[in-house]
C-alpha cells in the first residue's frame, strides 16, 4: 500500500511536470529544425515569431538565459507556472512552450514554412489578388449569392425573421406536422411507408425476365453503347489500347478486388505482364472519372431513368472497407467502425442511382469531401441538392454549399446539440428559446466578407479543393478569422435549414429517399467487391483509388444495363397484359444483381452480337399473373 501511494500521481498532477526529463533528447533536434526551416508569420502570430528568433539567436551565440523582455502572450495559461520562476524565465520550459505553440500555429495557418507544401502560406491557396480584383471589376465572381454584404445580410435576416415567427406560431399551436415537443425535447415521428405492398412482387417479376448475363459480357455490352473505353488512353501517345479485352480485365480486377495476378489466372490468354502494362499506361484516376461520366450521362439520357428523378439531386455517403494487412495511413484512423482498421469509399450518386464521383478517405472525415463530388465530377448533370446522413452536418459545409449554389440537405437525427442562431436576441419567439444557442457574429462576417468571397471563388475555380480547405479549418485548434467567418455563415444557413426541416415532411422524406438509394448501392458494392474478403490490401493511395474507381464503374455499368433491360421488361410484361401502374416504376431499383454472374473464369467475347439496337432476348415466364 505504501509503495502504491508513492507511485500514485496526485489529483493536481500536470503532465508538463514530466517534460523536463526529456529536454536533453529534445535538444538533439530542436536547434537543427530551426536552422533548416524558414518560418513566416501573420500579424496574429508575430509574438511567437519573435520568440523563435530569440531562440535561434540563443542557439547561435551559446547564451544560456532568456531575456526578461522575451514575449509571453502566445503561451497558454497552463505553461506560465512552469516558465516563470522566481529567478527568471525557465529556458527549458520556454523552449517547450514555443514549439508546442508552433505546432498549433502551423496547423491554423497563422504561421507557415517557406517552400513547404503542407504548411505553406494560406495566401497561396487562394486566387491571386490581381485575378480576384479583375473578377470583381468585371462582375464575374463565380458565386450564386449577392456579393454585397449589406444585401446578403438583409436578405438572410428577413428570411430568418419570417421563418422564426412562423415556426414559433406553429409550436405555440402544436401545428408542426409529425413533430412533438415535450420538456424542451423535440420528437419527430418516423416517416410513413409510401411504397405499395405490390411493388415487391412486381420487382421480383421484372427481374425474373431479365436475361442472365456474365459480368464480363455486361461490361462489353455497356461499352458498345457508351464507348466508355475510349477514355482509357495511353499516358504518352494518347491512343486507345489495341486489345480491349486486356483493358476490361484490368478494370474488372479493380472492380471486383481481385488484383492483376489473380485476374491473369482467371482470364484465358491474358498474362500478368499484359495486365500490368495496361494498368501502368492506361489506368489513371482521370481516365476512370471520364469513363464513369460517360456511363452516367448515357443512363441519364435514357427515358426510363426519369422515373427515379430528373438528375438534379444526389446523395453522398461513405462505405467502410476493412484494411487487410499493412495498409496506408488513411486506414489507421477508425473512430467510427470499431477496432479494425479500414477506410471509406466516399461516393456521390445521382437520384437515378448512378454513381458519378468517388474518393478514398479516412473513415472519420466525410464532411470535408461532400463539396468535391459536386464540383469536380465529369458528368453533364446539374446537381442542385445533395443529401447526406448526420456525419455531414457541419457549419462550414452549410456555408460553402450555399455560397457555391448547392442546397445542402443532411438528415437531422437529433436536436439536443443542434442549436439555432439568430441575428439578434428574439423578443417574440419564446417558444423557440430552448433551441437558440446564440447570435450570429455579423461583425466578423463584415470584416472578412471579401476574403471569404475570394476563398469560395478559389474553390469554385479549382485553385484549391474544398476538401483541403475544410480539412485545414477543421484541424485548427485555434480557428483563424476566415474559419470563424465561414462558421457564422454556416450557422445562418443551418438555422434556416433546421426551421424548414421542422415544418416540411416533404423535405424529410426527400432526404430519406435519397439516402436509401445510397444504402442500396452499398449492398451491390459488397456483392461486387467480394474478393480478398472485401478487404483493402493495397498500401498506396493510388492503388486504393483505382480499386474504388473500378468498383464504381462496374456498379454504374450494372445500373445502366439494368435500366435498359428493366424498361424492355416492363414493356413486354404490359404487352402480355400485366398491370404495371406508372407510379410503381419509381420504386423499381436498377441495383439488382441476382441475374448477373459475378464469379468464374473471366472470358471476354468482344464479338458478341448484342448491341443497343440488337438487345438480348428477355427470359420467358411460364406463368404470369395479370
């Protein structure tokens, strides 16, 4: 017991007490780091920059004491009792404090390293000032919101006041549809089932007459319709491969997670050397994106697709895959899916079920990647509204989507932490007081409005990706002014969206339907991506992205093929007298795969007779109920 008491740390224990024991080891690297890198700072970090210069001077001159005039205001309060001693400044802890804050300021962008790619000057992420002034002068700012700050704030203020008053009245009279509020807790009733019971039998009937087909033949047939293979061109000669069977085999090796070596074993007359050569010279991310876009655009123009949507909305979600073996650093972050390491394929799909953009991300960072898929795809669809689950419910995303012209529509699961923000303290909305978390910091918005417009225009023009900026903002332990400004804009848009969510069952249903399509696609992805136990065993990000892209291209081909043949099946069944109400067709998903052979030897028949003008015959049913 006495030994335990001696070893036990006191309740007021401070881990900084242990740092001094490691100072000798720390000094092996700290002076060299300061000699090697050139640091620069913004005005907000000027005192830290001064402290670094003092430290460099001490290292060069061999002095042992820190001057009493050395700056201290950059240090957090927890450091003061260690740094300030009776006999002056403790040089060990002062140096520790400098480097601790240097890490924070580098992440916040308030300091940067000359020549660094990761920690470069934030200014370098943005449109050059000359280009920005030119865009403003010509009224060509590529954003959908008013660029005049007074006009923007006035419009949002009036809209918010109107919605606050309306929702307050509905709460007071208990008129919010399917919403109950008890003891300041909001409960929204589950959505009622809108799919007729007959749809399940109808779906089974339609799929029972679709032709059976091997996945290899399906890819070849879809290519005969869309010519997606023409986008896989040689890195240098810009020509298409002479032997398409090798190209298709390499794509399918990615899509079913088989790998080139195993695919060579499963493909008669195709060697590993051929597959490796095709993969090195023809398989690239940009080629996959264009090929995926070709299939998605073709499906969008096919008339039957309009039963599922008009192509103006999409949903995005991450699908988790375990990482087998030693994988990339992305796979080491797994705060959401248990102990097993893994990563996510974050995919955007249209309201017509077709995937059109995919990213490989850490399994815990979905929100920053939402906007990338809306901006950087290769499809002709004009996406206006995007649905996500609660993981995307982030103020920065609300703000940037609104400024870029997209309607961000995440599902709201709980209201306990989802506070709304108003322009001023409401006087006549007492029924909403329990939901209000504070007021909008309009002064900060006004101060940084021009910089925020420049930042968002930079994202729109591709100077910097949305995910890079949003991840940088999210990593800041101390938010810089632009991050705070974007957050305040996001609070405005999130508040307006929350108020609409409470009033509109139609919005809640629309979001749920969009997310259900994504969940259904995940099931097909699991079925297709079955090799290697469905695990990601590639170490490089490039190979992982090829896996994700090959999978989405395979799924998109299945969706298109099913769309065409479901349309034919419906026509044929109606000719035979089967009653198929038009309103049922929106519930017939093109994501079925029971009629598709996914396994076996992969033989490529490039001379098959089936084409878009000569489709395969449907299967005959012996007995069809009319």
